[in-house]
């Protein structure tokens, strides 16, 4: 076994500042990588231009001939961002060894894996960021989700509320409930009402909760598109505000009212650049 592994340990790694010109030269030797995913490049480039790029063990991998084996999206992002960033660069990897063969085979790491949060926490954070900043949830980066969860640690109290009904298991309702706090409702009242609807306790339903529950039960398509999720949130917020409508202004929708409250909080905490 040691004899088999020895040939795989000839490569060496070092941290380098990758400039746009050097990234371009490396990409010119890119012969075997997959087609570029433009959205991923834009996400990386945004982190770079915003100063949020983080040095990680994963970076650029080159074979013994200097051809690129891994890192095409990072290099493309450097060119798009037009800035130099630090990356771990590994040289002299034999493409025929297990490490070279396995580079592109592994499953794509999700944001929850990267930042150590649950998938429900990540999904709720992405939706809340998209509502407050008016960007599509698919454009929200892992760095933004991590910062959001560090600012709003109590979001977990909403995503951890037990759900006994399958069609209410998505992260939309916890995100919507959390959003309601920025419209003036108390955390305790929101969590109490959410627990009732999550448990499907019909005896405790208000009329608006009963109507929403019946509507949600009839929805057959997955609530995964940005427009559908916003629609779902827009329908549930008035349910939470059913007994306290005076908290909202009459000339604006409840969703917009709460979104502006969240936006102001994000701006105050430096999450959003107000310049």
C-alpha cells in the first residue's frame, strides 16, 4: 500500500497571489475541465471584489505538464473580478493517479457543508436575504449566508420548531415568521402561532390560519422558484399579523413593510453597504 501511495505524494503546494494575467495563462492550458458555470463564476467574482474571498485548502491544481486539472471557475472569477487573490496552488499532480482522477467526481459541496449550518437554516437565510435586498436567492453567496447567521443567531429558534405536517416542512414559513419580527410582532407570539400551524392543531386555528392551512395543503408543485417562495411568504405574513394589523402601514404591503425593517437592520450591522 505504501508503495502504491508513494507515487501520489510527489506533488507540492504553496499559497500564491493569483493575478488576472496569471489566471489567463493557466486557463489557456485548460484542456480537460467541464463547461464553465457562469453563475458560480459570478459568485466567486463578487466575493473577490467585495473583499470577502477566503483562502482555503481547495484551490488550483496543475499536472506535471502544467495543464489545469482543477480551479477553472476560480481562475475565471479572478479575470472577471480584475483583482489578485490568494489561492492554494498544487503542482505536479499526475492525472492518472487516484487524486487526479477523483478531482471532478465528488459531489458538489453545498453551502450547509461549507459553513456548518443545517440546510433549513441556509434556505431560510437565503430567502430572507433575497427579500431584504431584492436579489434572487440563487445569487446569495455562502459568505453572505454565514454572515447573516452570525448576525441573526436566533433564526435557529424558528427553523428548529417541530413540524408534523409534510407540506409545511420547507424553510419558507420559518423565514417568514422571522421576517414578521421586523414588522413589529414579538418573537414569542410568532413562535406560538407557528407552533400551532406546524402541529396542525385545528382547534387552536384562527380563521386566517385555517384558510392558509387549507390553501397550503392543496399546493402540489414544489415551492422552490423565487417567485413561488415570495408568493408563499406574502400569503403567510398576513396570517401572522391577523390580530395586530395596526403594526403595519395601510399604504404598503405587509411583506414590503417587514422587508424594509430587515433591510434597515442589515444596513445598521454593516451587512449592506449604504454608500
